[in-house]
């Protein structure tokens, strides 16, 4: 019989790299320290620092957890390692999406422009309320970019995400509206691309029927997710 503990996530101090679930935990820790007040803006550096703190927690001989602070050199080495890993992988994206799913709070990734030119030391709510559509568009990160490593191999770099903004539900901010618009546009492009592949593949009749059954729920779920307009009072 397989030991159940083998299926559990080990503590971060025993692993070389953080998982998306670690990033989600780090976001949750920062949120609780903020008193769970929304909206809340968090930089990627703050999340990396929290991951370093999480990596100082280890098991003792009795199976309990304890904190063993890092030396200054070890903490800096971890910060650098985690920053490279998060920049060159989808771990950060997977983490905030997992937090969004578990917390039910909308999360929008933002670029360095947001932290450098929009958000300062004031109220996050006031900043978001004052943003124009143009500022919101500039605050959203590029999807990704391609780069080459030292061996000439091409890789995707997620280096334009500087942090996240966590929203309460029913927010009317231009930033979240612009983000949802982008996601809808991306989804439309994926669907259109899939339709084109199906047309070129010319599947058998029974395969077409199966594909229709798979696609039908998509439109229903999208329609159900959209808010219904209020009826005018007679």
C-alpha cells in the first residue's frame, strides 16, 4: 500500500523550485496580513520574498514544523533562484490562477507600468477608480515573449508580469473590465482556430457528432457566466 504522505506536497525547504500551489499560498499569506482587505495590489517581489520565508519552515524530529531562518547569503540566493524560475516558467501564472479559483476573488496580473506610474502609496481602491481605459490597457502585461537561452534554444519568457491586483466581486474598475475583454478575445481566437483545424481534418461523421456534443456546453456555460441585464420596472 502506498504511503499517503508520498502523495502530499512536501515543504518548500525540501524542494529546489516552488510550485504554483506555493505561489497561491504565498498570496494567501500576504492577503491575511493585509487583513483580507480588497482590492489589494501585490508585487512579484513581495511574493518571492514570501516564498523565501516559506522555505525556512521545516519538519522537526517529532513531525512538527519549525522555522529555521536563512542566513543573509542563503536568502539572497533563494530570491535569485526563485525569481529566475518564476520569470522563465508559468509558475507565477499557475499560482495566481489557483488562488483566484480557491478564494473566488478575481485576480488581474499587471505590468511594471502599473506599479511605476499608477499605483503609489495611496489607496488601491482610489487608484483603480481613477484609472482611465488607456491606463488600464497599459497596465496589463504582454501575454509572453520568446527568447533564446545560451544554447540557442527558444523558450517562452513570462517577464512582463510585475504583480497582481486582487479584486472584490462586482468591481467596476476599467482594469478588470479590460482583462476580461482580453480573455474573451483569446478564447474566441482559440475556438476559431479549433474550428479551422476541424475543417481541415475532415473527420468522419461519427467524430463530427461527438465534437458537436463537446462544443455545445461551451456556449451554454459562457452565456450563463455573463451577468443578466436588469429588467426595467413597469
